């Protein structure tokens, strides 16, 4: 029965606990709508025929509704609408209240890709692996404009807002691959901002986690991520991050805002920095490149002159990629990089 | 025949033949034939006709954008235009249709023309303000269209920050144009409210006003109260885009969701700015063509005010998935249900009006049937959205697109076309071809369904709106929708042809070809410049009173 | 209605014109006032949007708001408030005199109002130039070193937007009042015909009222 209704309404397959609830309400609402409109429509058609005009200047009786009729007109829709509301709101509360034991995944939308990170574990781009039959809480944010995370088969959707976290959750009911769509218009490639949720059975999930922990880089999800849809600059930032790790930049520079041996990368781009000489310099592409090639030329106040030159160690595209990476660390509200169990305030509820 | 003047004028042939007074009281159409006498006319009827010309032009522009969008969506990949052009096209379709067609259409054209006639007034309260509001609209339109030609905008008509403040396309002139158009809307609203309060002829009490006037009154209240907030928001986005104030920019501490609150505080009531006039028109049409007093006059009048009032407190239902608190969502959801209840009251009363009536199935009545259908289904899907949990999968998918095209566009277009046909003889003194009228009405209603029913299903499948490309599984329904859009466009072309023909060669209509007893028919058609010749008609009976003899025993209420 | 007001020395003011579409002068006057009230409602709502922004960001950044508020010049703000309230009083007096057809007094009262409006703008100008000087500017131009708190640029964005929009209304109000003053100088107002004075004065009270909200919001709390 439900399968038939699904086909009539063109609903995609149901693969989460919330989907079952929503669809039940959906059938109820569609049913009531059809019955009610059929009643109104039949009454109207009957009246059109029964009371058709018989002579041009026909006169009619003066008919007004009694209080009883008016009361019926108000109470009948009100009862149905409030019933819908009661069911709908109960489900909505269910949907906005993640269970306490939910597994957390951080989701970051950016033009035009989804990035997933697990508190201790790998990153993923455009592919989210989750276990079946286990609640998963998504903590969403955006690096640039508003995106919206939508999985039709799970019937869930939540906006990813820049500068703050929103949350949603789901419990996938059957293993499989389900499409992720972005539903908040976010620019040129909005319609290409697609991703996948891969739901794994408990056994597969454990294997996958093990593989992620131990496996070599080529097997890791980071490497598997489909980067073909990612725009050029974002791709460069990804490469820059990898390069910065390989070249050992993170031995002296942090990305979490704390000064270490060298200044932090977070929010560096675009900042007006004071040099030891007292001179103020705006950190732009040129300044970052020069600091990599000739670190001694300008030393930030409060930092030692210890950085080696990378002249000859980095090719032009490589240094550009690192610059892009540093540029991408602009917004202080947003954590990026491999997740090392990022600190967060749990959202209310 | 009853001796009461109102009933004399209400029946055809009883009005003094227009020719007998021709030299002294020419109709407003020929009273002054210079270009200046039109462009600078303070006559509400001429201003209404100028509005008609412009909104039809804007409707054409918006319609062309719509067809471009539909053609592009024929195939899953690129079809005729690139992604940037597509993004601009759907934005412009929304902006033109909403700000330049839907909002000014019925108030600007039929409100201007009919409101004073229905109130027995010689003009609106502030004729100069009325003319100014037309030119303010055109100024805003010119600025916006200049911006569209020089770059266009790709934000969608909702202008969500921070995208709208970051995009490189031409946001500023278009939003500034919309800001100026807002003043036109405010001016019209103030004018109609004051007219309703002060210009009613002796005998027309508040509860004898035609329901179209009630609807216009409620609409005007919304226009006056909501538009300034939109104006401010648009200005802020323009400023943000040009000067980087940071007021909605999250990297400077700004809150993009605050923009959504302010935006929907206007734009949700704006939906009722578009649809309440349609309700008003239909209350007139259903009475006139079933020759019945309206069933539940007060219920319809008060539900208009109720929608206007509750509409101000339901804006949060656009933001169920934007991180709003669950409690807020519940409050907004319940208030949304109330709007549904008010609309349902109207629907029941319209159907009730036909009961024991005398239905004449003319073109306006055909549009009434379409209207009833779109209102029921558009309204019910709206209430379904209001359940909050169903909004989660539907939000920002094609289901939303189909829903608001049904209730907001479908109902309004039906009313606009019904009003155009019902009042065509009143405005021009000519008659159109009834057969073609019914054919095009059928085509338009069918085409509308064929366009948007597939979109409901697409929404159920999960196709998000504003998609340039889409996964292949969505293609069949998209093709169906585009085919429906072509049918719809064809219906409009037929209507344009026979109406233009009727305008030029149509046979002369009598003063009251529908034998309607609406107040606006108590004068000649087309009316003379100051609306009434000789003594003003008296308004003994309520509008659409079809009982004979006049003081018949009023039967028990049903 | 029939009372014969004291005619001014210059001669009896002309009777008002009745537009053809109004039933009577009272109706016409009523319509004009009703229209003005509605217009004032839209103005209030225009500012209401800014007040919402103020409230929203004050809630998000209480420290920056407190610091920003303290940094404003309370003395200048208070003087401006007094100046504006007094100007509202003179505007109200102008209506009183217009009813009595004392057009010279109307002119005097409006000139006083205009002078105070000018003084308001001059004082506001001093405040603005100080802000410009220290760099308390909206958005990314903000470089005021004394307050470096998150949200401080937003406080000054809201400050500049709301006071700027208000100053714009002051200027518009001045133009309207100046125009009515020229009409009063031509001895046009009397008990039957003081609508223009009344409406102009109402608009001025609105300008004043908005400031009475802005002043405590920005300077005091």
C-alpha cells in the first residue's frame, strides 16, 4: 500500500526513521485534501448544474448562512488543520531533537562542495559514510554563503549558515547510497553541489573505520573524494593544505588562532600586521609569497627570525596553493583542516 | 419594474442611452484625446488603464523569462543558455512578476478603476498621488530594467544574504528599483484606505461596501504596514553590496538570518497583497454570474481582515529549516493554520453563494472555477507546509515552486483574467467574443495545471528549486512541465488576440451586459469623466441584491 | 465651524479650495489628515526595521553595545534632544496660530523651528566629524582603536544608519516647513484652512519622536 502511494506521489525510497514519520503524515494530508476538495468540487459542480440560469433577468432568493453554518465553516477546517499540526509538530520536535547517543559528524558547505569531518577520524569531500541503524547528528556550517543539506531519501534538510552551527540528525534504516542535494541557492554551480551518503551495515562500518585508521593514504577517504566538481580555487586550497602539512609548516604555524613559533595562519590573510620595525603591512598574496621565499625580509613583531627559506623547495603552483590555503582560513568562526576533535559548544537541547 | 433608481440602473436598457448626452458627458475614453490628456490625467479610470498597459507589458517580459527558464530545463544538462544566464533569468522572472506584475496588477488596474465607482465617488481621495504612484512605479521599473540589461542579477528574488552582498552581478540598481516601486505601493495603499474611509457615497455604510472594496482595504493595510520594512531591507542590502557595512556579513559579526526575518516580515504579507485582491474580484464575479447576494458577506469581509492581520505573524514558516528554535517554529506553524482557516471560510462561502443562484457560465465564471480549484489545492498544500515537519523535505524544492504558483499566481491570474473579462464592457464599452473567451480560459487553466502538477511531483521526488542542471531521473516531469507552459502561453496569446480585436472592432456593449447589480454598474459604461451624470444613484440595497420584489420576505438563514 | 476668526492685519486669508471630488471641506480635511497619519505609520515602520537590527545585535554583542554607547557624546546628544523637543513645541504653536489666522506668528514659529533644526544638524555634524576623525566608521572602514570588541563595527554601522536616516528626515522636514512658511508669509492660513500647517507640523513631530527613541537607545542604555 505504502509502495503504491509512494509511486503515485513520486516519493523517493524511504531510508530513515524520520522519513517513515513524514510520509505517514504526507499520506494523511493528501488523503484529507483529496476528500475535502472532492466534496467542495462536487458541491460546486452540482450547484452549477442545478442552479443554472433559466431566464436572463432571473431573480433569486436572499440566502444567508445561519450561525450554525458559519460555525461549521470555521470549525471543520480548524479541526483538521490542528490535527495536521499536532502530528506534524510532534514529528518536527522529533526531528529537531537528536538523541543523546548520536554520533557527530561535522559538515561544512562551501561553494560548491560538502566537506565532512569526524571528531576523530578522516575527512571526506562530497561522500559521507555513516552506519545504518545508528543516530547520526550533523553539525553544519558554511564557509561562504548559505547552503542547505538535503537528502531526499531521508527527508531531512537543514541550512548550513556561515558563522554559526546548525544541527540536524537522522537514523538511516538500510544500507545503500543516497544522494545529497544543496537546496539553498548558492551561486553559479548550485546545481552541481551534489554528494552522497553511503550507509554501511554495522559490519561494513567497523571495517571501514578500521581501514580509515590504518590504511594507506590512497585508500583513505580523503584521497577517494571526488574533486572534479570542486572549483579551482577550492581545489588549490585543498592541495595547499596537504603541501603545508608535507613541508612542515604546521611545526611552527597553527591554524587554530594560537601563536606558536610563527604567527597563526588563521585569519592572517587580509590582516594589517605590525612588523618589528613598527611598520604596518597588509598581508596579501604578495606578502605571503615573499615571506615563504625570503622570510627574513619582514619579521612580525613578537616572533623570532627562524623560518627557513622555501626558495627552490616549492614550485610556483605549489606556493600559490599554499597562499590559497592561507586565504581560505580567513573566517575566524570556522574551523578547518583535519579534524582533531574540534572543540565546540553543544547546541541547545 | 421597481421604481428604485438603483434597480433601474441595474438592468440593461434602463440606463439613459449614452448618445443622448453625448455632447455634454462624453465617456472618459474620449474626453480629451491628446497624449498629454492621458499621460497627465488625474482621472482614476485613465490612470487605471495606463496601469493596465504597463502591467501587461511587464507580464509579457516576466512570461518570456519564464519560458526561457522552462526551455532550459527541458534536458538535464545545458540546453539553450549557460548557467549564469539561467540564474539571471529565473531571478528576473521572479522580480518582474512579483514587483511589477502581481503586486500592482489588480490594485493598480481594477482597484483604481472600480474602487471609486463602487463607493459612488467621483475619484480617489488623492488623484495627484494616484498619478504619482504610477510614475514612481515606472521610475523604479526603469531603474530595475536598466540594471537587468546592464548585467542582471543572479540571487533569486529572495535576495538572501550573504550571497546577494557578495555576488558580482548588478544587484544595486535592481534592488534600488524595487525599493522605489515600494513607494508606489505605499502611495496606492494610503490612497485606497483614505478613499474608503472618506469617499463613500451617502447610503454606503461599511457593511454595504462591495466585497472587492473590503479586499482592497485589507490589501492596502498590508501594503502600508509591510512595505516600509522591505524598503529598509533592500536599502541595507544595496548599501552592503556597495559599501560593505557588514550588517549581514557573518565574518563581521552580522547575522544573515536576521535578513531573512526582515525580508519575510514583508514578503510573507506581500503574498496576501497579491492574493487578497484576487479574492475580492472573485467575490464580485461569483455574485454577478450566479445572480445571488454573497453567502456570508461579513464572514468574507472579516476573513480578509483576518488574513491581513494573521499574515503579519506567520513569516517564520519560511524558515523552519534555518536553525530557528523549535518553539518559534510551533508558533509560526499554528498561525499559518489560521490563515488556512480564513481562506477556507471564503471558499465555503463562495460555493455557498451559488446555492439557489442562477448560474450563467460565461468566461469570468470559467475563471472563477479555475480560481476555486487553484485556491483549494494551493491553499491546502500551504497548510500542509504549515505542519512544519512536511516542510522539511519540501522546503526549497519544486513543491514550493508549484505551491506558490498555484495559490499566489494561479489565483491571481484567474482573478486578473476574470476581472478583465467581467469589467471589459465597463472599461471600454465593447464586448469580446464569448466563445474564444471560454476556449482561452480552458487552455489557460489546463496549461497551468500541466505546468505545475508535474512540479508538485518533482518536489516530492526532491528536485531543489533554482537548479540549472538536474539528475536524469527528474527529466520526464520537467518535459511535461515545459509542455504545459507552452500550452499556457498559447492560451494567453489567444486571449491577447481576441481582446485586442474586441478593443478595436468589438461590438458595442450595453451599459450593463451582465445585468449585474454590483454598485459599479450603476453608471454608464464606459463612465463619464466624473463617473456620474446628473443626480448620484442612491444605494438602498446592498450590492448584488437580486431579490424581487425588493422587500421580499427574507427566508430563514441556511 | 461658523466662528469668525480674528483677521490678520494684512487682510482676510483666502478661503480654501474644495477639490471637485470631495463632498465637503471637512471631508477633505479629514482625508488629508488620515492620509498623513498613514504615511507617518509607514515612516515609523521604516525605522522599526532598524530598531530590530539594533535589538538583534545588541542581544548578540552586549559588551560592544555598552562600550559603543559609552563612547558617544552624551552632552551633545542631550543638547540635541532638548533642541529638537523645543522645535516640536514651536511647530505645535504654529498650528495654534494658523487656526487663529495669525500668519505672522506662524512664520515666526516656523522660522524658530527651522533654526533649531539647523542647530540640531550642526551639532550632529560635530559628532559625525569626531567619529570620522577617530575612525568609528561603519563596516570594514572601522578603525577606532579605543573599542576593539567583536560587534563594535556593527554598533557604529547601526549608529550611522539610524542617525543618518534620521538626519535625512530632518532635512526633508526642513524643506517641507520652509515651503509652508512661504505660504504663511503670503497670509494663506486661517481657521478654515490650516491643513498644510497641521500636516507639516505632524511630520515634524514624527522626526522628533524618532529621535526620542534613538537617543536613549544609542546614548543612554
